[in-house]
C-alpha cells in the first residue's frame, strides 16, 4: 500500500516571512464602471482585484514615491512591489464575499435631482445611458505580502481608502470607500489618524505627496455619506 509523503515544512505553517491583511470595505457612493469595459458595471464581479491593484499602485506613488531619488528609482521600486510585464507582483490580492449590488438607472436621473450636484458628476454616465451600481456594496479585500513591505503597502491602502475610490469619476466622489480599520477617528473634536505604519523618515519633495499629519477639513452629516458627497 502506497503512503502519502508528509508535506514540505513550508506548507506546514512555517513562517514564510509574509503578512496577511483582511479588510471589510463598503462602497458609500454610486459606482460608475469598475468592470472590464470602461464605464460599465460588471453584474457578476462589480469589484475587480485588478482594478484595486491599479489604484493601490497610484496611491503608493503618492504616499511613498517621494522617498525615491529619481523617476528611474521610483519605477524600479514600484515594479519590485506591484509587478511589471516581466515580474509578478509581491502583493497577492483577492476580493471575496461581494454583496449588496443594487442599481441606479439613468432613466430616472439615478434617483437624484436633475439639476443637483450629482447630475454634474454623472453627466457622462447619463449621456451614455450607463447603469450605475448603487452605493452599499460590501466586499472583503485580502492581501498577502512580504513583511518587509508593511510600510509600503499600508500607506497606499490608507490613502486609497480615504482619498480614492473604485471605478471611474473617483475624483468627483464616485465609488468612495469606507473601511473601519483605516478610517480617521474623532477624538476631543480633533481628527485622529493611525499613521503608525508610516516610516519616520518620510521624505518631502517638490511633487505632491501625502505625508502623515496632513490636516483635512471634512464632515459627514449624521453619517450620511450621500449628503456629505453632495
């Protein structure tokens, strides 16, 4: 009778030098696009891992790019973390448990005032008769990456979740995100950000960066994200 050999040590719970992170994320404003086809919501996979990877790559440049000595150095470092056409990314990213996928139809002005600020944001969607994914989508984002990249990955996540979004028109507030783990907290009337994962030697350069300690003015009326967006 043949016996099954024991699994190698690396598969038996040995420390691989990797860190894992699991986040529950909510989309708090309407999602425009986000699928494989530009401007179109995917009814099966409204949240795509490849899209998130692209956003994180951008926000890594914004938060950590200033530590690079040159554009060449930045591209090299970026490729080492997020991958290139020749080398895979060191960051494994999986989207799961997506739920709450409703729709906003262009035929009723997406449920907003025809002359309100939302109409300005969504004019291109209305013009092309795109259907929007309704706010309220929730999903789990799981990441696996080398522990020595902790101070590279978390700043990008922090910025993406608080300043970015998913899909198109994110600079107008579409596809805005909320994650309890990375959200600012109000303490004694002041905003408090957990920036413990930012290295102390954050370099400031002439191009825009997001070092820890940036002071932002914001207010969410009664926790109503759509009112805040408006």
